[in-house]
């Protein structure tokens, strides 16, 4: 009986939230078969709630807990490092180009070489994933993270004390099907650009780990657009962000569009 009541509560909560968002659309062309539909219009409160949940905190922390917003404060250059048994390098470059096209404030472009890149995307097979994490973070941190989250993909974000992201490295699995690849590709780039957390209660974001989406949703695009507005600064505290978000969302024309 308790389980039934709990299930009904979850369903009612989800229905209540979904009534606010509107204009449901099918998934865009090019994603995997069975990808979920999306809503395309949101209230200012829905955007603000999602931003506060996803722009602060992280599942994986190395060193001190970050206290403020982390994002790049300069034009971003990204590079794809091909690898694995399935060639997905061209598709990964298409994903990066989509981010650059739909969120111009990222000032995102392709880097000619790894040494010139701010964002490095490494394509690997599943069998090499744990080894890549061990190499990137060391055995202790990698073992703890794997035990807690059982990840299928991963992004390491390094930032300075002011909150400026210095470099991001994403590990994307290529040999577990289109759904896993596309979900990881879009999900991990959101982390790489500064939306570092997850929210299992949010039914619109790719950064809900209970969902598999496989494309850049309007909701996540809007959150990135907010993050890279000039008034939302690296290192900004939650309290400071709450003060500017209503005006930023209004001036960008995101609510209800």
C-alpha cells in the first residue's frame, strides 16, 4: 500500500509540473529511434529552478567544493579525439557544431589540435572506459565515482579559483549503440560548458540521469544561453544568481517562447 501511494504521488507531481510547460513536440530528426518528445515553452520560474539546480554542485568533486558558477570566460575551442571500434568522430563534430549554432554566446569553434583545445572529447569503447577514468583521476577517486554512479560517460572540468573553466575533458562511449552515444554526447557537453550537476526530478533536461534523450533540448539550450549571458559571471554565488536571473530570462525572451 505504501508503494502504491508513493507511486501515485510521483505521478501526480510529474503531471503537475508538466502542465506548466507547453508546446510538446516530437524529437528532432537525427536522434535515435525511441527518443522522447520535448516541451518547448517554459515559465521563468521553471527555467530559474532548473538553472539553480544544474549550474551549482557536481557528482564528482576533486578538492574543495566549488562555491559558485563555473563557466568559460573566453571563446571556446573544442576538439574530437577519434577512437573506439565504431567511427563516430564526424557525428560528434556535428553535435559540437549544433551547440555552436544554437547557443552563439558560447563562442564555440573547432580547434585544430588537442593542445589548442579548451574542450577535449575522447571517443572510446566501453571496455576502455574505466581505464580512462583511472588515468584521468587516479584509482581512489575513479573507484569511488564508479561505485556511486555506475557511469556510461564522464566529463572532467577544471576551473580556477575565480570560477573560470580552464579545460574540460569528456569521455564518450561509441560501441553501445546510437542511443548511448547520442545521449552521452549531448549530456557530457552540457557538463563541459558548465552545467555540472544532475537533477533527477527535472523532467525536461538531458541532465536527468533517469532519462535518455539524445538531442539538445530547448530547455537545456535555454539554460546554456542563460549561463553564458554576460551578467551571469564565473564565481557568482547562488544568492547573486537569483538576483539577476529574472531580468536575464526576461531580456533574453526565453520564458513562454
